[in-house]
C-alpha cells in the first residue's frame, strides 16, 4: 500500500514547479524530496515526471496520479481544518500574501499585534506585487486591491480605497498652487502606469459637475510607494491611493490639493481565502481581526 506522504510530496513538487521550489515551500531539503519522488516512482514502476533543465513535465501516468494525489491533499487539509476548529487556542502556521505598499505601511504592524495576542501562531508574510495563486502556493489569506471574479475564493471587504491629489511643498513653492481642475494641465504630473498603459486622464467632481483632465508628466511609475516617494521629492503632482500617503499628509511632507473636488476611488481592499468547507481557526480569527479590530479603522 502506498504511503500517502509520498503522494502529497509528488503533488507539492508539481504545484511548486520544481523540486527546489517545493523544498523551500515545505521547509525541507531538496534531497529528501528527490528521494521520496524516486521511491514513489519505484513503487509504482513508472516514471511520473520528465525532468529537464528548465521545468518538470508530467508523464501520462503522472497526470492520472496527480488527480488522486490532489484529492488526498484536500482530504488531509480538511482534516487539519476540522481539528483546528475544535481547538480552543488559535495556533499553527498562517501564510499571508499582500502587495508591497499595503504590506509595508499597514499590514506589518497589524501582524505584530496579532502575533502578540496569539503567541502560538506562526505567520509567514509574503510581500509581493504579483497575483498569487492561493491554492497552489498554500496561501491562507491574501490582501488584494482589485475587483474579484474568482469563484473559488471567498472575499471579505476590509475597506474602501479613496484617492487624493497631492504634491510636496517644495514643488508648490516652485510651480504654484493649482486652484481648479483645469490648472492641472499647466503642472508637471507624476503618472501611474501599468503594463503599456499610462493613466494620464484624471476625473474630478465638484458641485455635481465632473471634469476630465488630460495631464502631462515625464515621470511614469508602476509602484505605489515609489510614486509617493517621487511626489515627496518635489517632482510634481500625483493622484494616489490615500492609504499610501497618510503618514506624509500628517507630517506635512505632502499637501492635499483641490480638497473641494471628489475623486473616483480605487478598487476596494479585500481579504481573500480559498473557499473551503472547514476554515482553519487561525485563518478565521486573523480575517476577523483585520475586519473588526484594526484594518478598517486604520484605512
């Protein structure tokens, strides 16, 4: 009878994309996983993975076995979550993913407090700007600033995402203060970019009238923290998520412009986690902590 551990190892290797990546994710040696994979192939009498220098490719037998191995993974995960629900203590590993700006500014101090309140929890924070695959990368909770369509995930809204028009006092002393939306066309603006698109059209509303302004700028940035830092350096005016510049507005490093105008908000902030029949107690507790105790208040 096959050892189920060998099947979960095989599933982890395929999910991670390589033996090395699986070893890092599982916190064990690469040689240990290599031996377990070789043992599984020997017991089955068939090769499961074709190894190349670039990637792993499943054989036909490997594809069939992966389906069964993933079912075992799900069953073991459900068992762990069921047992966790009946524990009185919040404990165990918790993997959290978050985009860099929010992770740096807001989530790090919250995780510090959460682990202080629950000393038996071990948190791994993955601060990455890419869209992580929660199931493949075994993420318990991800913070996302985006519209969500994935039906395999549960999304809990943490906060709205208002925006602000800001500039440094040094820039305003040099270029002057804009007094209307149209004045922005005469200023150097710092523009958010994603992929090949530059967001150079800003929408401002006052008195029920919305003005679309096509702004100009020589500096394009695809990172929120870098955009905030560029504004603080006095390079120009930028439109940015208020969450990223709260500290600078409070300290006076940045000044809010045209406050009588309203701006379209950015995508709301969500905590997302895989849809499961049984949710681990530490995951459920962490999400409720973000919802009701801290994150929404800070945001």
